[in-house]
């Protein structure tokens, strides 16, 4: 979980610094926000690949763990039940 917070803090920090610099240059706030968003995205794609890879690996491991042990959240179970009942109402066999 720490890597997620680190990556998020880096992305928000870069955006905030660029936005502040552009606002100090007295650019239009909307234009400054758009430029800051695009620039921070580019910077994060180029320079934060290590943090992104760690985060991606953790997400992959969590998904694999849930798939292996059959753990899903309550929302997924509710959605699956609703889809199955909708298919039964239509006269189709529930898909698996």
C-alpha cells in the first residue's frame, strides 16, 4: 500500500509544482491546469517508471491472490448475481 501512496504523492506533487509555477507566471488558471496536467503526465511516464512498476506488480499480486483463493468483494458478488438473474429472466443459461 505504501507504494501506491508514494506514486500518488509524486504525481500530485509534480502537478502542484508545475501548476504553481504557471500561475506565478500569471497564465489563465484553466490553461495552466491543462498544461500542468499534461506536463505532469509526461514527467511521470518518463521518470516514475520504477514506482509505477512496483505499484503494478502489487496490483497484479493482489488480483492473482484473490483469483486463487476465490476472494471477491461484495459488490462483485452482487453484480454477478444480478447478471445471472437477468440471464435467467431472458431464458438463457447463466454464463460462467
